[in-house]
């Protein structure tokens, strides 16, 4: 059974329809990427999965169980972590408190501590700055914190919304390295990227979203070679 | 800058008063601090509720009055009355009564949030604001029906003992109790907000509600907790107000609430330390004005407080300790 199934979902902001019959599936262990230009509906797709938005029609299923109407805190408990667009770290709290809150749904103190170590292993910068107030971190460090924080709930599925946006190229490479590493340690990932070339390099499969519709899907390799994708998203 | 100006003006106006009759000045400062401690307890609830749902909870002052009103039947029920020698038993019973009032008051406020504000959480901001004004009227109406329109005598249970200081100045046991109660509660609140899981969840919800939800925080719970704690503090404030002034009235919360709101704005709305300091400051300003230390005298003491509110709003909307809150 697929880990996640999004089935013909329509999502609205008030009267504005942002998603039109979006369907996608994610299997255990995959990295799946969702590419598309600004305003295509990528963020809305993630918000619909994590419960920040609710589908007006269609279903979101996690291992066959419909989670489409659940509040976000319930969705987290069922194993979906979401590092949202714009990082959204708790700016007036320390790095450690941010990570602590990431583990809010857990009770196993020992496991939480070892996962904090794991996050510090991925991002040594965060260890150095663990007592610093998050709002004073650089953009790249905040992104690391946002990813680390989402990992602290030990999600089965991790949703990443443009983790490389606005970062220096060297940091972008670091972030993509870590994404691969997280995945190889057993976390399934749904990755949104403007940087389609990079995303398709790490992903197994991808979907292309245009004005709220999935217009293309396939293996990362096939998408990289698709003339439409090349023209629209890879600048070739 | 402007704060420096306010303090400078106050210093210039007050120094001669302090010089001519220091014991009297000291006495006024003590009254101001005791008053301010009560404003601080109310202001904390204002600032916490604003911090988490951006609602100026106009009913909060009445929640304070409700605390005082609810304690009166409890005082009778526990067999306390004026003129008893105030032994350890009386102190313990008063503590128990205060705790009961705090809990019930918290429960009432949670219920109010559930019924009146939660359904409007996604409505335009004006809607919950007007609802809060309505809740204020309802609470005052209930207390009006309950104890009438005039001042109600509140049992004088605390000793009138005073510790002499310099000259005619003295520190009353009542002053000490009010101030110590406020300090203890503020310290407990700080520990709770800073160190506990729920406290951190409340701060997270205040800083970024959606991000908090993505952590698995049930924001209905953190918002309820905020209303609960705000009312707990205001309820304690109501009881110590009654014990201190021995007189309460159904509409007490109207002015006290506005003063506490001013204190919260002065300190930087959303900021706990700011609200506590702002409460003290407003208490002092009011005491100075009432003692004719400030131009215009006692008759215009309210004007001084609200002038400060206006000056703060104009020149430094983020208040004394306010953080730069990004516009949402
Ligand atoms: N809060 C909102 N209110 C109204 N419309 C929105 C809101 N957020 C996004 N939209 C609209 O929904 C569409 C999809 O947006 P989004 O999912 O953010 O796209 P992407 O992440 O692909 O850039 C856009 O047309 C956008 O204007
Ligand atoms: Mg987006």
C-alpha cells in the first residue's frame, strides 16, 4: 500500500480554487518532487496534506486512512512532518526550544535527546548555536532549523517546501546532501523546489503542477529528459 | 527616547515633592506599588490573550471583579468574618479561598472563550472585539443583579498592623501581602511560561499559530490555557483587591481593566515582564496624581494615565519592552 495517496483533491482559499483534481502517490522510501512555477499550487498541496488546508473534494490518505479533514496536530501525530514555506521558526525562542517543540508529540525523553543529536549531526552549525534565539540565525541556519525541527517528530513522511530558497549555493548543496541522507535513513520525502534540476537529481519520481493541475508525472530521469520540462523548468 | 522624556518629566515634577516631605512621598510610593501590583496581575491576562489571539479582551477587567465577587460567599462559607483574631487558620483559609476563586475564575474564562470568541476565530478582527465588549456588559450585568449597583463592603480580614518607616511613613501588612502575592504569581508564571511543555507551546502558538500546529500543538488547548491563566491571575488580583480596599462594586473592572490595558500597552503588549512593569508604573502614576503630586491634582488622575496611553501609542506603539513584531 502506498504511504500517501492524494486523490482528485480540490482546495480553495475562500473562493479562489488553488488545486484542481490533484492526484499523487508516494511509496515508502521514496523522494518525490513536485515542481511548478510560482503560484502553481505546490505549497497548497503540502498544506492540504498536513491539514493546514482542507480539501473541498477528494481524499488524502495515509496508509489507506483518510486524513483529509484532520487538524494539523492530528496529522503530525500520524507521522507527517512539514517544514513549511518561509521556514517559520519560532523567532523568539532558542534553537533548542524550537527542536523541543518539534518533538512535541513525543514522550520518550531519551529518544528525543538522541534525535536532537541526530539533527546536530546533520547540521553542526545548529549545535554551535543551540542556545541562540532563532530569530538571530542567518537564513540558511533558520532553514536547517526548520528541517531539523520537522525531523524531531520522527515523521514517516517529511514535507519540504522550497528548502533551498534564498540560500547561498554552497548551502544549497549542503541542504540537498542532508535531504538524501535523511531519506537513506528511512524517511520518505515530498520535496518542493523551484530549482527543478537539483530536485530531479535527488528525487526518484516527480510531478509537474501547473495552475492547480498535475500536468505530467514520471521518474525523475524521464522528467529530466522530457522536452516540456526542459523548456519550462530547466531552462534548456 | 520618548520614554526617557516621560521619566524625565516625572522626575522633574516629583523631585521637589520628595524633597519637601519625604515620608509622605514614600507613603505614596508604597500605595502606588500596591495598587500597581494589582494592575500588573490584570495586565498580564490582557497581554497574554493579546499575544496569542490578538484580541483586546475588554471583558478581562470584569473577570477581575468576578474574582472579588466570588470570593465573598466563599469567605462566609468558610466561616470567616471581621473581628476574628487573624491566626494561621485564617491565613490558610484565605489561601484556600483564593486558590478556589482562581480555579473557578479560570474555568469561567475558558468557557467564555469557548462560547464567545472561538466561533469567531476566523472572523474579521472587529467581531471578537465587539463580542468582548458584549461579554463585559454581560458580566457586569450579572454582578449588578447579584450585589446591586452600590459599593459592597468586603470583609476586612487582614490585620491593620503597620511597620513604621521614616517619619510618618509606614508599611502595612496589607501592602506587603498584596505586593508579595503579585511577585509570587509573576515568578510562578515566568517559570511556567519559560520552562514547561505547555508554557512553551503557548509561546509557540503566540509566535506562529500555523507553525505551532505543525509541531502537533493543539492550539485550542493552548488558547484555552491562556484564558485560564489570565483569569487565574485576575481572580487572585480581585481577591487581594477586596482584602486591601474592603469595598467592591459591579463595575470595578471597567476602570481597572482600562488601567491594566494601559499598563499592558505601556510595557509592550504581548510582553509579560512589560505588563508587570507597566502595572507598577501605572499604579505609581495614579498614586502620584491622587496625592496632588502631578499638575491638575487628584481630580484629573485618570487623565494622566490615559495621556500616557496615548503618548505611548503615538510615539512607541511597541511599548517599553515591546519586541519588533513583524506585521502579519
Ligand atoms: N492565502 C491565500 N489566499 C488566497 N489565495 C492564495 C493564498 N495562498 C495561495 N493562494 C493562491 O493559490 C494559488 C496557489 O498558491 P501556492 O500553493 O502558494 O503556489 P506555489 O507554492 O506553487 O507557488 C496561487 O494562485 C495563489 O495566488
Ligand atoms: Mg509556494
